C-alpha cells in the first residue's frame, strides 16, 4: 500500500489604514491570468491563511478559471507592505440566483464548496476594511456584495461582523446549512462505535464479509503522485458508470469538469495536499475518495462507487476506512462538503459545520437603502420557507 478570460484592465489600488495604523494596505483587482506568475506567493498565503479554503488556492482556482473561462472575473489581492495577505475572486452579474438583481459576488461554480476568502492570520479585519472600501468605490451597477458558502465558525466571518458593526454596514445572512463534519479526539474505532449502533455495525461487517467472498478486498491510500493519472482515469470512469453519468452530471461528462478534476488533483498532489483512498475487489475499484488536505482542515472533495455492488454499501465501507484520518495530528477537522441531511455521511460523521451565504451593503446611502429593502424581502421569504 502506498502512502502519498477575457482580458480586463487592472485597476488602481484602493488604500486603507492597516489594523496597526502603520503600514498602508492596498486592494488591487487583476485579470486572473496575470496571477499565473504569482503562484509561489499565492501558495505561501494559503499556508498562512486564518482558515483554509482549497477552492481558492492556486492549484484549484486557476484550473477552474481556465476550464470555465468566465468573462469579467477579477482577482482581488490584499497587500500590506508589498506582501500578499488576502485574495478573493470576484465577478459581477445582473442575476442573483433566480432574480434580476445586479450584484458583485465571490466567484464560484458547482464544484466549489466554500466561498471564504484566503486571508493571512492576524489580518482579517484589515482585509475586510480594505475590501469593503474597494467595493464601495467600484460598485458600478451592483446593489450589494454576495459571498456564498462562508463558514460561520471562523475568524474571517467574525472579523467581517466586527468591521461591519463599526461601519454600521448591513450584513444579511440569507442562507444557512449545517453539513456533516468530522472533529474528534477519539480513535477511529472509538468514533465508529459511538456513531453507529451495534446493529448497523454488525450489518456492515456482514456486507464486508459477503464482498470478500467475491474476491480479494483491499483498501489503499496515497498522499503523493504515485499512479495518479491511472487513479484519476479509474475515478472518472467509475463515477460516469452510475446515475451521474446517466444524468450527464459526472465530472467526465464534460471536458471542462474533466480537465478541472485532473489538473486540480495533480496540483494538490504536488503540494502534499491530496489524499486518495480506494476500496478494490480483485484490484478493480469499487469505491474511491479524493480529499484535499489543508491543515488544520481536510475537505472530502469527490467520492464515487460502483452501483453494481450497492448491496455491499461500498461507500460506507470506504468511509469507515477514511476515519483513520482522525490519527493525523495535522488535521483537526474534516469538512464533508456534502449537502445538509446527506443520507450517508450524516449518519457516520456526528459533528456539524454551519455554512452561510451573505449579502453585504456597499456604496452610498441610496444604494444601501435599496439593499436594505432587498434584504428585508429576502429574509421574509426565507422565514416563509421561500428560499431558493
């Protein structure tokens, strides 16, 4: 077993005092392709971030932008003393979910599961001061700033709330969900026993034994690039063989998502930020999992299983093996990246992480008054069960 766009003109910086009142801080907006030459600096920021977000790291965001080539996306960079201390991709749209509401938003796509900016630890409030000031001055037609999928338990959200309170700036929490999280000091065996009743554990043992009657069953784990191309080919084929392939939503069904998966996993592996896990039967994959390792967190990115073996619960058997991540002293918690009330992982991972989408007032008095009305109606719709 192994263990391993369309060009956009740059804008002048906006300056704001730093939290210490000494260095001056700048937000600059750059076309995303210009950041391809700044990857080393970007990677250092990711390593020093107050809270991790693999989807905004260079090895994931650049392949995402290259795959989808969205018009108008800029990368906001926050610097102090010339040092890169914050980063967030931003886009502008005339649509807000299903409504005609012009806004600027942290850019995202369907295979991004977090929207928190990368911000160096200790610079969170300075980042939000500078970013909101930039948004005020560059709002254009946008009524507000939207940030999807922000963790509500982290330093970045706390800093945003503190800055907004001092500025009397409205922040509207428009959507929340509690998704499964793994965070425990227990061993994998103790956690497994505490999570599932004896009857369920007995059933899983029976399913493992029945699967073993069909051939040699093995688990394999890698944290390097060994055999990566073949592993990716197998994963894409496995995912496409099931219902996602029939629905056309498997990663391998579109050249854009196929390329994104290949390039992001290769980039993560080169940086030691990828773990791959496979359950095989006679060396053929039955279930597979790709996890991004961004200490102190981990993110379960994509999983797939062979639906012909569904009666053996291969996905659950693989997740039982995945509990071994609890022994990794560099990983304090794992985000499932799964939707709330997921039928499988919610029963095994007992902790929850609250994720929220935020809309934030920007611009002058008239714009903020208009946004207050929009936020009121959206929150009223949410209380009535009308969130989309």
